C-alpha cells in the first residue's frame, strides 16, 4: 500500500492506536489491508486505521483493517516511569480510575472541516469556527 504524501490526517493519528476510518478520512468504501484486493469493500465505519512505525519513514505508515483484523490496542508504555510508592495499598491501586483509551472515548470535539481537535473553548484553531461540544 502506497503512502500518499499529502495526507496530513495521518500525522494526527497516534501510533498503534486503531481509529475508525470514517472519523479520520471519510470517503468511499474501501478494503482491509489484510483481507486484500479481492475482498469485499467495506464502509469506513467498519474499518480501522492504524498507524504503524516504520524503521525508515519517520511518519510511519497507515493501514486499514476490518474488525476481524484490527490489531489489539497497545497499552501506552507509561507504567514504569513513575514507580508507585510501596506503601500504596492494594485496594487503592484497584480503585484507581482507568484512563479512557484515547480514540474510542474521545473527550473532545473535532472540527468537521479541518479534522483537528477543538480546545475546550470550542474554537477551531485552524478555521476559527465555533464547534459545539
Ligand atoms: Zn480484514
Ligand atoms: Zn476548523
């Protein structure tokens, strides 16, 4: 699959995080990269875009996957950074709220024109439009 150079929506994708294709690049039905060229076309609401790291391309590359081939979401590698105090009780650890995974539980609105996240002010930083949250 060729990576198109003028594809800035890819820059906004987090690595290794499946994102609904219809959320990032709406368009015609397309195919899962694992199912291959002979497979059925799928609506983009049923396909997931995943940005993979590439040893030579800094920006990585994006592939589309159907639900069956969608890679598992990797947990962000943040755990060892802040060693929990040994005195923390087990119950506290269990009760700790789980951080929402970024994509499926998107906390912010996205400008429908620019496809960028809109800050809490509701003003799109690109086109200046006010987005209702
Ligand atoms: Zn597939
Ligand atoms: Zn905008």
